């Protein structure tokens, strides 16, 4: 499954990396316009992408996708 997400801070990327490392499935990131792939479990790999635009998160991990939904809800609540 692919989810498009805009990362607004380095803390959000660190959180994604921690979540990716906690699941056995592969978690890849790619730019929405481009073919550069980065392993979300790799600290160095995360530096390969341009985060000024949204990126695609590609994974088969339902657990990770649920955690991302939860983070999105928290961010919406914090903005009120």
C-alpha cells in the first residue's frame, strides 16, 4: 500500500524511522515525482529524498499504517 505524506519536521522523520524499525515488513519512501527509493529503516537512506514536497510511504505493514493514522489525528488535535 502507498500513502502520501508531507513531513514538516526532522522529529516526524525520526518517528517514522522508529516505527519502520519496529515492524518486520519493508518500509520504503520515494518522491512523488521521481524514482529515488529510500529505506525508511536506514538513517542514511532518509537523507536521499527532498522533503520540501510530499513523499510516498510504501509498505505492506498494516501496523505502521495504523500508527501513521494515529499520528495524523494527534497532529490535527494539536493544531486546534
